[in-house]
């Protein structure tokens, strides 16, 4: 009954979206294909040091403020973790200026979410973007740079020389692998109208067909960010229309001035022609009566007046030509703004129809997943050499992978289902996601050892939810890389760090450390729980039996000898 109600609700939602999309042009919505699918491979395990979102954003804010105060092309942050090349050349027309963000070798960013935070805060500080717009633009910037990674021809064709001379064909753009970012990334941000707080970045470039097609390959088809981009473009269209209207008024005024100037020129030319005729007549009279001093003076005076009138006519003609140029420029400005408005509006409308179609597909997929009772969760190898795995949700009827965890660093090839642990970190989005899914228990989690000891990474005991399959809680203690994870009743055992030594840690289902052994053990020791105690290998290599009650040693093979 519950599944029927869920399906009915989803079908109702589908009907609403379907009604809104009746006029969709199917030809426009057909994918042209050929786009590379962009999936960012982030470090998704625990961290040794967790930096706040504010600390991460402050990196971009600092760089952005320097750019905001610059008067021209410049480089900021040399020798630091991040560098910005503000590559602008007002003297060059026809191609794009850009900002280039370099992720230097000493940077520790390991998740696309945090990289986007840095870029978003940079855009806000440098160009005045509000928080949501900055986040949307940052998302598209990262996908754009991943799509065109190392494709130098793309950058050469679109950007000015001041930009391309700073790009390395091997590292331009952004790798999809987080461990390739430091020292190997040149994130190109195409610049538009730097006087605008919404059009400083050229949104048409960062949201081209290949970028959107790549976003459509995501599980959620990037719908939320694409809708936000549509909203930005519609506001860009509105502002461009306002500018076009203002420019059109100015053009009308300049055309009126032009008509008035043409009339002034016409009158001046008419007067010059009249004066010329008078001068000719006076010259003829003077020539016929050379002894008449009065006629000679009159001829000379008429010639001077004709010359002056001719010069005045030329001056007015020059003014007319100048006013014509001003009127043309005003008309061109109005046309340019209107073209921008039309372009942005067309892009927004086209994308809205595509989003409507994608939303229908998402709902259909959600219905299928929510009503599918044949799903099971297991592990899939992601790194054979290091024995790392990820969680997958599989349709048991056909073996299809329905959903895959973003956490690719599950260790020991082991995880245990845990019901109703205390998980304060579980977010609202998780609760919403699981609310309508018949095949998912919102209170079901999986315990596993996750992480890598790289850069800012760490290995810890974690709880992953059964729907999003993301880490929702992690242990305070560091776990040995080669530790096993063993479950016995309500207790979970693994090897944890204790100062410079390794000991056995006993946890409850909510990752609360209950006990740790006073005996140091080998970090890779097996853990065998028996009715008589727990068998481990001590630091010295001896077999040791620990009491279940307090993890103290009952028997050490050395002592037994």
C-alpha cells in the first residue's frame, strides 16, 4: 500500500511536469551526442584536519579582492596555494579576456565541492556576484574546464593572446581526478561585461552544448544548477533589454540631432552657393569696369564672403559626418544590447524545454527505484592494488547497478549494516530522499573503514547511509590502513592509533569508542573474537588473547613460554 501511494504521488508530479512541457519541441531536445561525460573523482574519505566552509571560501575572497582593486592585467597569489592571472587586454577586440586560477603544488583541495567554494567566493569578491549566482557560475566553470581539459584549440579560438600565452596545453582546464589538481590545473574563467554584477563571466561560453550534455549524464542531470543558470540568463536578458531600450532612446536623440544638423548643413551649403554666385557676378562686373574702384572692392568683398560661406559649409558637413558617426554608434550599441538580450533569452528558453524533459525522466527513474523491492547493497572494487572499494546498489533481478556511492575509499573489503545509530550529521536532504523510497530504510547505515593517508586525508571508522551512500559520521580516532573490521554482537573492533602505537578499539554502532586495549598490537593484526577472548597479534609479533570485558591481556605467548 505504501509503495502504491508513493508511486501515485510521483505519477501526479509527473503529470504536472508533463502539462508544463506540452509545447516542447522534440527535435530541439534530442541529444546530439559526442560530449565527454564528466564525473569528478573526489577524495571522499575522512580528513586529518577539517577546514570550515568559511575558511575555504576565504581563499577565494582574498584573491577576488585583489583583482577587484586592480587597474589592469596582473597576477596575484604567486608562491601561495592558489594564483590568479587577471588576463585582460582592452586594446584587443573580437576575443575573450579571462581569469586563470592556478591550483599550485602545495594546495590540498581534494573535493570539487570545496574547489567550487573557492571559485564562488572569488567571483563574489572580484565581481560582486551574489552567493547563489556565484555558486552556479562556479559549478559551470568547473565542468566547462573539465570538458575542455588540454584542448588548447578551444582556448586559442576563443581567447585573446594575453590569455593563451599563459596557458600550457598539458594542464589547461581541470582534471576530473582530485589528486591531479595540485600543480596541474589552469582553470579558465571567460570574462564578459566586467562592469556588471551578473555578466562579468560569459555564461554562454561556460554553458555551451557540450557542458550541458555532460551535466545531463549526472544522476540528477544537473537540473538544479541548470535551472539556476537559466534564471541568470533571463536576468541577463532583462538587463540587456533595458540597456537596448536606453541605447535606442539615445539613438533616437542622436538621429534627431543628425536631422537638425543636416538641415543646418543644407542651409550653409545653400548660402555658400548663393555667395559663390554673388562673387562670380561681382567679379564679372569688376572685370567689365576695371577703373571702377567701388566695383573692385565689391568683388573682393564678395569673394571673401563666398570663401567664408564655403568654409562654414565644409565645417557643417564635417559636423554632420561626426553626428552621423555618433548616431551610427548609438544604433549599433542598441543593436548589440538587443542581440545579447535575444541570445540569452533564446538560450534560457531552449534550456527550459530540455530541463522539463529531463525532470520527467528523473521522476520516472525515481518511481522505478522507489518501487523496486529487488535491490541489494554490496561492494565493488575501485582500486585493486590498494584493496579499495565502493558501495553499490544493485537490482538483484538483472544485476544492473542502480546507484553507486561517491565514497571510493572503503578499506578492508568489509562493511556491516547498522540500524538506528545516533547520527547527528545526517542532513535534511538525506531525510527527504529516503522518505519516499520504499526500498530504503532511512534508519539503515553501513559501518566501514574509509579513507587514505594522502595530503589532508585520514583513515577512520565511518557510517554511510543506505540511500546516498555517503559518509554521515566518522570516528574521532585514526584507524590503521590495514586494519580489519570485525563485528561481534553489538560491538565492532578495529585497530586504532594510540600515540605512537596501535591498539584494539571497541566501538558501539554509533561509533562511540567504548574500550581500547592497553596492549599494543601490530596494525595489520587479524582480530578473532572467540568465547574465551579476542585473539590478536601483539606489536612484538606474539599471539595475544584479550579479555572481551576490558581488552586487557589474558595470555601472551611470550609469557606462556
